[in-house]
C-alpha cells in the first residue's frame, strides 16, 4: 500500500468515530481502520501505538469539541439565563449528534490519563465558569452543574434512543430544564 501523504492522524480519528457510531467500540481495530483508509496496517502505529491509545485520543478530541461548542454558545452577550440556555442547547445538540462518541467519553473505555482528564476538566470548566457568574441564587455552582448536566444528558440519551414522545423536542426540553432549574418546578 502507498505511503499516506495526508493528515493520517485526523483521518484515523474521523474514521474511528464513524466506526464507533455505526458499529460500536468493539468493532474498532487499527488494522481495519488502516484498510478502510487505504494505508498499510503498520501506518496507524505512527500515531497510535495501540487501540487503547486511539480510544484515548478519540475521547480527548470529543471533550475538546464539546468544550469548543460550549464556549461558542456561552459567548459574551445576553443575560445569565440566555447564556446558560445556549450552553444547554449546545450540549444537547452535541450529545444527540454524536451519541456513540459521548458514550465513549463517559463510559471510560479510554484510560484515565492526565491528558484525558485535562480535556474532560476543560469542557466542564466552561460550564462551571458560567455558573460561577450566575446572578441567580443557584447555590453551589458545581452541584447545580451536575444536576443540570444529568438532566441534559438524560434528555439527549432519550432523544438518541428515540424514546422521547413525538411532542417533546430535545431542544425545547433543554430550554425547559434550564428554566425549571433556575425558577423551580412551579408553573406560573
């Protein structure tokens, strides 16, 4: 097979994400990725010494992409509630758009290395920084963040599994989750 002249690392990660999404983590192998991309079976070893290193890199990339999307959603403008709502929507959209990647990120199929932990902490830091700026009485920002994330992740999981009733769109449920958590469950 010919030497690969493009960005092999990026191609391997993209193809790995595609395989995970369509066939699951167990179907992932460096040899099959090399075959799919059209490089020698040894070529992936230049970037990933083993399958586990590939899973780690895929989780890191997922955390970085999620963090980037949340950072963009937070932005600079609007009230705290507006910014939190945009962030919640960004999380749900990422999660429903990449459910297999999100499962890989949370299921700890990757190793708990310093690099993986730093990537996970970075995206969570985006949410925590926003919550720390709250002008609403939310109590402990970390605890509020965990509760919000649990609600959003649940909404995304139900949507990805096609388990939401048709009348309940994930985006509207995310908005509702933010509003109810900020105001309580009382309906005016």
